[in-house]
């Protein structure tokens, strides 16, 4: 966790009139680039999907700047049962894979893993401060001779820098569905952090949130998983482009093997001091990166306000 460097905020905080998103009342229609946006996220949903620690601070009257500085200084703990040793071990997996992808080999693991296929939905406009949604990775089938490992993850980034939160599974340790975070602005070896393991067959809530001011070190952010803040820090951008992505890896284009359907659903995006459901009122591109076999399906289920994005390998 990146600590505050003793910055004194008293006078600055008193002068700031920054209000958290939960305080903005819902209305029936808003203007966005000249278009009517009728489905702004209601306050009840925002309250329900905001981490309890953030709600507690808002209920105490904390403004955005005060909340950000408080969250930057909290002690982030692992999920029960997860340890420093577990974190170091799995972070090592990510580091080896990244090195292997650059060198076209992963010698320390003893396998080739050079082909990547992605199924995602992305908005290429860098106008958003965050994303809040649900993911269900499903079985994420892996094998040494087929689809070797997968990342099921969401990103927010700008100008080649990004942060992300998601679930990873590796064929050499298939019993673990690991919740991880990534911050590309960190020094080598510090980009990845893990938090624990998760049930991949339930809907898990995630959030990426960038505060809308610069505190001198950058724009403070937090990432949360099922209501728990699991990483904080700073990014050099106030807004970025979001995506929801299922990343598949294998030894070659012909090595990918079937993977069950996984999905993102019911996501909304923070834009300015408002939250908007991610649906046809917002610009979006759904595509499958690389060639087949990845399949992607986007639709709005009955009773939902936002897209559901299915991804699988048949």
C-alpha cells in the first residue's frame, strides 16, 4: 500500500468542496455530450455497492479528499487464510508469465505460453473515473496441454498506464482461484498483489474508483472486492477508459481448449460526479481480440439495467 508522505491537508481540505458520488441525487434524465441519459444509477444501488468503510466515512460527513486520504492510510489485510507467503508465491507466477510472454518462453515453469486471446467489452474514451460490477468466472478450465491459465479482470487506464482487479487460475495450481490486483505505475516487482481466493461460481462484486482530485502525488484510487478495500494508491490520470476482459493463454494459437462461460454483469461507470449504467446509452465496443476460438456475447437480461458479457471457448 502506498502511504501518504506526511502531507498536511487541514487548510486544503477545508477549502475543498468535493462531494462523493453517493451524495448526488438520482434524476430521471441527464445531459451527456448532448444526449439524454435516462438511466443514471439510483442512490439505493450506489449505497448497496459501496464498501462499508467508504459509507461509514461519508455518514460521518467526510468529503471526497478526506475519504481518499483516510483510505490511503488504512491497513489492508489479506483474506482469512491467505499469507505473505501465498502472496509472494502467486505474484511470482505473474512475474514469470510476464517475462515469458516477452521472451516467448516461460523456462522456470517449463512450458510455452506465447498465445493470448481476449474476450472483452471496452470503451475507448478516457472519460471515466471507475467501474463497479459483478463477475462470475466459472470453472476457468486449465490444462498443461491446452488453455494453460486465465485472467478474468477489469481495467481502468489512460496513456498506457492502468489499474485492474480480477481472478486468475493457473494449470499448475488449479485449486486456487486467486483474487489479484495490478498497478502498472508501480516499480518492477510491485505491480501485482494478491488478496486471497474466491468461489468462482457466485457473483462477486468488484470496484475500481479514482478520486476526482490530485493530492500532489497523483489521483488517489482504491479497488474493492465484495465490499472490502483490497488495494489503494495513486495513478497519473484523473479519468481513463474502462474494459471488462477475459484473457486466455496457451502455448500456441492451435492449443486453446474449451472453457466454460464466464460473465460480467450489471456494471456501472463513474463519470464526473455521476454513475451511469453501462448499456447502449454509452459508447462501447465489444470484440474478441485475436482470432477464434474465443466467443463473446453481449445482451441486457430481463430486469437488468446494464449489459451482461459472456465469454467462453467452445
